[in-house]
């Protein structure tokens, strides 16, 4: 098993364990949110591009989907590897704020509802 997969499994285990501990859950979530919200833009952009998780043409939604299925976050920062799968949307939001990815194209309401339904079922 390679190191990235091992880190991803360990991260998932840590997140699952923290989620089962109610009082600790809020604190853990706050720490991860703060880490993501304050992650340096240049470091995030460089890491996303060097690890090929994103390019300047990648949209926010594309990045979030890639982050949910990738263990390459450890290449950017080990702390991000822990929160990658669970906080993929928040990381993608931070990347958008930093200008590392493009905003999602506007969609009609029917397409948005289909996407929401698809995301809820998975």
C-alpha cells in the first residue's frame, strides 16, 4: 500500500473517530475549518497545480470532485490530507477565493436540482 493511500485511510479514520465523539466533533470541525480558511493562497495554488489536482481552467466543482476521490492532498500539506475527503467543498471554496480555480458556470434551475439530487444520493 503506498504512503498516500495509507495517509488517506488514516485521515478517514481520524475524521470518523472525531465524528463519533460529540463534544470533540465541534472542536475538531472548527480546527479544520480554520486551517482551510486561513491556508496561504500561494501555497494552495502551487500545491494544486504541482500535484495536478487542478489547472487554471479547473472549475470549483471539478476541483471538489477531484479532491473527494484523490489522496494527492498529502503532496500539498499533510494536514490537508486529513481533511481532504470530508472538506473537499470547503477546500474548493478556498481555492476559488484564492483565484486558483474558476467559478462554476451558471446553470438553469433544473440542472442545479439534478446535481443536488445526484450529490445527495452519493
